[in-house]
C-alpha cells in the first residue's frame, strides 16, 4: 500500500494560505512562469500574492520535492536490507520534517565499522538485549555465556554489550529529541583561541574566550566565530549541563535499580559523551550556521534591492572620473545613452601636481562634449578630486556627484567589460562604469556579480549557492519592477527580464542590429526563438517608445489591451487621450470591465498604470556634499557633527561614509532614541544623514558614529 503527502497540503502547513491559490501558483510555476510575471499579471490566480509570498511558497515546494526525493532513497535502502515493514513505510512516507526522517532512518543507515558493529559481529547483541531488559541476577553469570571466540572474558563481553546499548541510545528518537530540546533552550556556544594563534588571529580577539547562549547569538557574531574557526584561529563548540542531560536520558532508559540497570546507566553516559552529543552538536552547529546564513543573505538581498533601485540621473551627458594619485585620474565623457565619446588622464594631485593643466582639460571637455553632470568615484583620491572639481569655474551649471564605486574594478576586469570595450584598458572601463552608474545604477550594476558590490555582511562566509539564488531573484525583481526600453537596454539588462535569459536577450540585440529599432510589442514575436510562452512572460516588462500603440510603452500587458480599448470606447475617446489623464482615469469603474479573462485586481492595476504609464518607481538622484576640510581619518575628532551617506546596512548597525576613505559604524543602539530590531526600520541605503563622531581609533581605522546623539 502506498502513502503520499499532497504538495499543496505540505506547503499550506509550512507557509499557510488557501489551498486553491497555492495549487494555482504551483501550476503556474510548473508551466515556467516567473515570479515577477505571476505577481504582476496573475493576481486573480494567486489571490494577489506579492513576490515575497510567491518566493516563500516556491521555496516550500522545493523543500517538499527534496524531502520526497530523500524518502524514496531511504525506502529503497531499507527495502534492500529486507527490514522495511508496513508501519515503517507509512511513518517514512507521511513524514513532513527532514530531521524526523533522518531519525527514522538512523538505525538502518549503513555504518562504517563502529565499536557497536564489532561487538555485534562477536555475537554480543543478545547480551545487550538482556542487560537492556534490566532483569535481576548476577551480570557476570549472564556475561559468562558469551565468553567465546574473540571475547576473552566477562569484562570484554559487558563492554561490547554496553557499546551496542550506547548506539541504541544514540539512535533513539526520544533520546535525540530530549537532548535537542535542552540544546535549543540552554546550550552555550563557546570559542577559544587555538594555542599559538594569538598574534595571527588578533582580529578575532573578542572571541578568544567567548561563551554565549546559542539561542541569543546574533547572526553576525555567529558568522565571525565560524570564520575564525575556518581560518584555524578559533576552536568552536557547544556546551550543555551534562548532569541534567544524563538525568533526562536515564529517565528514558534506566527502569530498575540493579546490576543490569547499572550497566545501562554506564552505556547511557558513554553514549551521551561519545555519540549522542557530538551528533546533536553537529546538527545544531549546522542549523545555527544556516540560520545565520539566511539572516545575512536577507540583509544582503535587501541592501542590493535598495542599491539597484537607487535614484538614476537619467539620460544626461556625464563626465566620469576614476580618481587616483600616482597614476592620475582617468576621465571619460559619455553621451545620453552611455556611449563613450572621449577619454584621457589628468594629474591634479601629487606627485605630478599638474592642477592647472588638469583644470584646463576638464573645462575644455565639459564644453566640447556638452557635459551636464560629473560623476566622481569615492575611492582613493575621491575627496581630493571632488574638492578640485568643485573649485573649478565651468561655463555652465553642473551637478557634481560622488558615486560609490564598489565593484567597478570587478566589472572593468570582467568578460562583459572586455566585450563592451575591447580596445580600452581596465582604467577606462572603470571610469565608464562610474559615469554610467550615476546615469542608471540598475543598468550598470546588473553587469557585476552581486556579491562583489559590497553591500552585505560576511557574504563570503555564507552558503554561496543560496546567496546566488537570493541575489539573482532580487536582480530579476528590480529589473522587472522598473521595466526596460527594449531598444536601448542592451543584452545584459534584457537577460534579467522575465522569460528572456541570455540567448533571447542576444537574439533581440541581433534583431535590432539587422532590422533597426523594434517598433511594437507585436514585432517582438519576429525575434528568433521568441515563442508564445516567452512573449507572454516578457512583453509587459519591455517598453517601446514611439510605438503606434501607446500601451506598448506601459506595463499594461498585451493580453489586456482589449480592456483599455473597451474603456476608451465607453468614454468616446481614443486610447491616447486616456493615457496619462488622471481626471478621466478617476471616472473608470473597474468592476464594469471584469470578465472571464480579466479579474478585478488586474483591471485595478490597469487603471493605476493608465494614470502614469511607464512611470519609473525610482526617485531622482540628488547631489550630496561632504564637510569641507574633512578628508582623512586624522581630521576627525570626537564630538564633530558631519553629513554622511549610508553605504551599508547590517543587523548590528549602519555604515556611513563621512568622506575620509573609511566608513564609520553607527551601532544599532546609536541609530534611534527608541528600540529598533534592525537598522532598516529607519534607514535606507544611500540615505543622507547627519552623524556625530563618538569614537576614533586611528590605529585600527575604526570610526564610531551616532545618529541619535545629533542635536537637531
């Protein structure tokens, strides 16, 4: 008889929700629909689930599939051993927790040679069973019957029997759960420095003699400790109160007060120290690492989302500067589309100190290439270059921006950069990246591996597969949230659009090269390998300016154009007259246009889009200026109040750039005058803030800042 758990029921218990909506969502996912498409265009099917909710259910579905795969593997293994009973098969088949499943499998799991397996080979399992029954009588007499072959005396027989009992104890579900409950509530995570590693591991000195309740250890501390362990600096483990554990275990296994029971008591103690605790310790060290990973990945993902959706300057002519001292500043001039028009070096700083020549060149380039804004990287010589540029007199009004250049060097050495600028070196590519990052952060940052952008915590220590999956989802979400102009986006942006991917993005670029600009969404169907499914998934996120149908430059999906046409007919106006007219849109009654094909939620979305078609959800880039005369850490003094920019958010605080080439930390306790659980409750990336300097450690290059201590 077969037993089976329905995926919908499994997911509902894990994630909650309505069975029918979950079933509809799983069908859509199985059909190849993307999360952005489902969240935007299939709201009736899912009850209006957002991307986060859809992602949770998709993760639950993946968990279900992994669990089922593991069940089949375990059942096959036990079946081959000839030990699969109907009761055990039912227990395994209906199991919903991986941990419980592994506990069920443990007694049947093929083992390497252990003390217990050796004792069983020597014929001592019956003696273990006799002792386990805890009957009265002389145990030596009981053991004498088993003194034969490799068993030379009664002590060896009893030792072997205890080894077998110890293994039984370690595989017992009740025993494992008892210890788990204690570990969850009362275990301490402890770290000590490895002898002789004190100097090498100075940066881990806070953890040389560290002890904290496991359940209270925050993710950033856990990851720091585990990094120290991985580098061979720290020895890390868990501690529990042995006396309490043994009392709990003896209540399960020790039933009498006689010689046999004493042997069981000895076996229980041995099992705890040698088998049970090490096994549960490994399990909880892995679980705590997984939890810390998940929290760190969540922080990174949210930071990346904010960075990708940072305000763009838009289509303006930009002069980008990658600052430097000895090698000079690399300057590039870009047109409104980001095309490179010109590049050269200037040397306004020591050792060359050619400031006059540099000034003449910059003024000339601004005029020659009709520059409207200047982007300066915030790396080495960034502040000095900003000051130099701000003091120049241009023949026009220019906005000067300091741009976070994290990841620019990664891009400049990448295959993508070599493909875009094969004839230029990495310095030119880096400056172009800085300039383009001001124009459109999203379009430029998608070219860089997300974990190299530098807005996470311990991103190199977490599960890299999970990190990549999470960050890829964020990139996809952001690109589709904004939408892209199909004719100007380029393949590196297009490949993140729902339903496309690298091959179709390349085909779109190739089609535009051969046939010129795409003039309608309908024309997209002529792109090589653009099938019906791919078109359905991507069309609503691709914008086409100057199309014959104005809806092609909106997020209204082609499948719903008929709804807008119906609305326009009812109002006796053209579709063009309706788009962007908030007064007319306010008169629309969404309920009137609900039919079998289009539900109320979709009609409401259409009306909102008609009010502001193709609206970019991002705000506009704003100029920021650091405090004059503060360019290096030596310029800082405690008590100073300075302007700054939030560059990174972690669970323990926010990092703020105050213009000294070293970000300061605003600890979470110094952010607000009320309790907050995470900095993201009150701060966001690139936010302009005012901070007070409360600590300067020049030797360790650490700056302590406060927001709440700033007197308004």
